[in-house]
C-alpha cells in the first residue's frame, strides 16, 4: 500500500506544476488527473490555469491516487502558510462541519486521535470504520425480502413454469417464490460497497488493518450500482436508525468517487463543501441552538418570497440567508458572507441586496455577517440615504456590518456568535 502525499492549500490559492508544498511536489500525474476530472464542463471546486489549478470558494479534500489535496478555509488576507496556521484553519473547518452535522468528530474512538496529524479524509474514513464496527458488534439488522430459488422444501408459491423447466429430473427440488428474513438488503449492500472502496483508495496504514478485518467479518454482498436515487429511496425505521451515520458517510464517498478510466491509477475522490453555504449554515445552527436565550420567536433559513414575474414566465424569488422574528413587529434579516472586508465597505451589490430585504420582508434591521480572524467584532453601522421624494419623517433604513470572530472551542464560538448578534437584535 502506497503512503499518502498530503498537500495543504487555502481556498482561492493556486498551485502549479512542480511546485513544492510542505515537501510534496505537485507532479504531472496529479495535474493530468485533475484536468481529466475537470473535463469539458468543469467542476466548481477549482479552475484550470496554465500548468496548474486555482481553487475556488470550496473547501475539503480531493484525493487523486495516493495524493491528497486538502483545501482549507481562510478569513484573512495574510500570507502566513505555516504548518501551525494550516492546522488552525483545519481545526476551524472540522468544527464547522461538526456543528452543521456533516461530520461528527465526537463519535470517533480514542484511537482515531492519532489521525489528527493527517487529513480530514482520514477522519471521515475513521468515523465510517467505527460506525460499521459498532453495527457488527451490535448485530446486523435483518429485513424481509422476496426471493426466487430452487429449494428442497416446498414453501411460498411454486413457480410452476420454471419448476418444470429446471426440476424435470430433480423431483426432490421445488422452484418457489418466497419471503426470507436475513441480512441481505440494501443498507448492507451500500456499506459493503463503501468498505470495498475504502480498501481500494485508503492510503493510511493505521486504517488498513481495520478495513481488512471488517471485510472479513462483513457478510459478502452483491455488487450494486449506486446513484443518488439509491439513497433517496432509503427509509430508516426504529430498527435501522443506527445505520444513518454510516450510510451518510457512504453516500459522500460513493457519489463523489470518480474512477480513472484512462490509467486506472489516479482515481479521484472529492469531498468538497461550498464555504459560503457552510458559513451560512454554521451561523444559522448557532442561533437556532440558543434562540430561547435570545428571545427569538422564529428563525428560518433560505426563506423565499416572490420578487419579479415576467409575462408568461416563471417568477423570480429572493432568498435571504437567515430571517429572525422576535415578534410580529420585529423582523431582522441576516445575510452571511464568507469573505474578508479588510477594512473596506461591503460591495455595492451586497448593500443593494440588503436594501431590497428591508422592503420585501418589512425588516426592522438588516445586517451583513462576515468572519473575523483578528478578534474584531465591532459592529459597523450604516444607513441608507433617503431618496429626495421620500417622506423625511420616516426613519432611516439601517444596514450593519457585523464581524464574527473564530474560536478554538466550538461551544464558546457558538455562544460568542449569539452574544454578539443578541446585542444587535435587542437594539
């Protein structure tokens, strides 16, 4: 088993052919594989540049053969690319993924703590392995299924045509259609396929033995074709709820795996997350977690309202990130932006967008929410200038810019977010 090569970069960073990052060379095989994966229609994770790639606002991991590229978030414009700074932002990314439910780092076993020196991909693998080990230890769930087979005892419905065809000279057999109760069902088909994929793509020696052991213990299952529809059709019952975590990770792995049909060596697995969406979800779940303490009556994400309708066409919708209602007369709209203002004003487009939210949601206040890496959480207040023909006695529509600092401790981070925003909500 080849050892993995880990390259850590930041979002919006470029890497070029033969560039050395943390002692690892970005070689031609890796570049060629990324170019093939990009294809004719492209992927949102990165763009192609001359002899290299430039990463976009997506973060996570891309594995190409035994090379792992970890793309980390960054909320500042510093050029600090030290190992310590990369570990800091890796920890922040893990905390955000944990908070929004995309990665349950607390479910990993103590032995997986050794993997912290490696990539987020290894942590995903370790969590999946632990979940499957738990299922095996607890006993795999059985389900009823329909089955056709030649058996030596008559049960179910005799399939007369096939029985005559196959058992004319074997009167001791019966070809029947019957119901059986065993572990051969869709959930186990998916887990077995994911385990075989891990066996193929894993490059971490600490996990290799555990994967091999699981494949020996897990009942052999038929190889199925997995698509998004496969997971959409799954229904979890009380008996199978314990499978939810492992199936979710298997879905990430199986749907984001792209085999290399050219060389057969540089297969691509991409687990990437839109940083803007992740930041929005993180702020939302943090507010929802402490909404009682904030006196929030209702909080919703991506609430849509019709905005414009052409003749004979579809209505255009507006969809702010977070809408908070403390009571019927106090609506606050928040729009999250994962970018660094660096002392400058928000973009005119962002400000125009917030002005419209004022009108359509009858909001008392609106605010743009940005990350802050230097600990500055001072609110920047601003007001929209009234048009000349507007009643001068009406109050100004205000739009604030609120930076939220990052924290090492997830609970403290979420509490601080709520504390900062509560001061704004209670104005």
